[in-house]
């Protein structure tokens, strides 16, 4: 059953991604079947040897005009006509597919896809984004701006053309299919973000991804609040609602414009201010120290906004006597260069 499923999946992928390649495969298979039919027919009907039968089929299909190997019976001549019709039709079909590939430049596309797939296969700890609509574009650009590797799964031809123009790694196909997710490097990816237009597709992608990689972090989009529990049950750690986030941001910008501007500074790349998560390893010199004794503020000029404790508790604006423990996650705000220096202290083994 597993082999049959893989064969069906390969056939769907070939027909979707490489329609001309699939035509060449089918044409080659048909030619092989014609040769097998003719060889078996001569051996059974005429009692010829294998070499004689194969030779007769080849000279018949190649139309070189050689004489028959041996005199043929009437039924063998009928079979020979079938071999000619079948072989000539298969050769025309195969030749037409090859010519179309050459004319439309499909050879170059296939070779290009192989190079891209090889690059994707070598990635580790990358991000996978399913869907390249309005939300997907923002997510992909944000990940790229942070310097992380990202692979997009998309089936819309117009979106694929944009991805290719922007030199963004992508897999063409349906994100709900197992083989497409695996070809995007799901087993070695750090996080999968599914922002497809339909909630049902996001649920399916979440469920499938969790089954294929139990350790991956999954973030899912929904437009319906009632679907949040369903996505979390399917395996999503975080579920976001774009319209709610946008609406709340608009309200905050009206009611609290100064505070909103400060948060905007924290995420804009052209301003030297960044909000970052920094894990504390057991080898960090900060582990076991109180905030006031850590020297984070005077050494790195960084503000600790919060600490996510190893127990899962979130401590906002930690006091000076709050103890930083191994396994905690610091939420820090400061200059990107200073944040990198602090990261080397918080996790000496990283990078």
C-alpha cells in the first residue's frame, strides 16, 4: 500500500510540476510496451528465437526497409501492422513532446528546478511558508530581512513568477500534499507557517506537518475565531488572525500614538532598535544571577522587557531581584549589534 501511495504521489507531482516530462515518460513506456508486444507475438505465433523477434520488431519500427527475418503467416502480418501503427504513433507523440520542451525552454526550467531542489535539500533549520498571498508576502519578506532561509510552497503561476523574479526558494505545488511538504525540507525545518486562504487547508497542512515532523514549530492563520481551537488541536503552537491584529494595531495607533510609534521603532530595520528573544543556556554566565547583578544594562545598553521562565510563566518588566535561570528566554530590546554580543553571553554554544 505504501509503494502504491508513493507511485500515485510521484505521478501527481510529475503531471503537476513537469507536464512535458510526464509526456516523455508515458511515450517511452508505450514504445517499450510495443516492443514487448511485438517480440512476444513473434515468439509465440511464429516460434522465433528472442533475438530474431527483437530484431524483427526493431527493423519494423525503424522503417529501414530490410527483408523479413523469415516468412510471416497472415496473423503475424496483422500483428506486424499493429506494431507499425503503435510504434509510429508512440514515436510521433514522444517527438512532439521533445520538440515542445525545446521550443518552450522546458529543459532549462527542469534543470533549474533540480538546482533549486538540491539547495533546498541542503537546508537545515529553515522556515517554510505555505501560501504567497498578501499575508505570505509580508511573512516571507520579514524572514528574509532577518537573514534566515525560507522556502515557499505555492501553486499559483503568477505568484511563482514573482518568487522566481525575487530569487526566493520555492516549491510549486499543493501544500496539502505530503510529498510537496517533504520536498520543501519539512523534516529538517525549524518552523512552518501556513497562511493559505482557506482555513480547511490550513488545518490539513497543520495536521499533516505535525504527523511528518512532531518537533517542528507550526504557526497557522485563520479568519474565524471559532477555528482557533481546531488549529491548535491539529498541532499549531500559535494561531493568528490577521484582521484582528490589523484592527487592534489601528485602534492602538489612534488611542496611543506615541506608544505605537515606539513599538514600530522596535521592528523597523532602518532604525537601530530591535526586539529579540535570547535563550539562556546552562553554560551562560548569566544563569543563576539576579537581573541587577547580570550587568546586562551597563555592559550592553539593553532593556530586558520580559523573561519567559522554563516553566512557561511570562514575567513582564522583571524586577532587579528576578533570577535568570538556565532555560529561560530573555525578551530584550536594544541595538542589533549589542543584542548579538549579549547572545554570545547568554548562549556561548550558539553560532
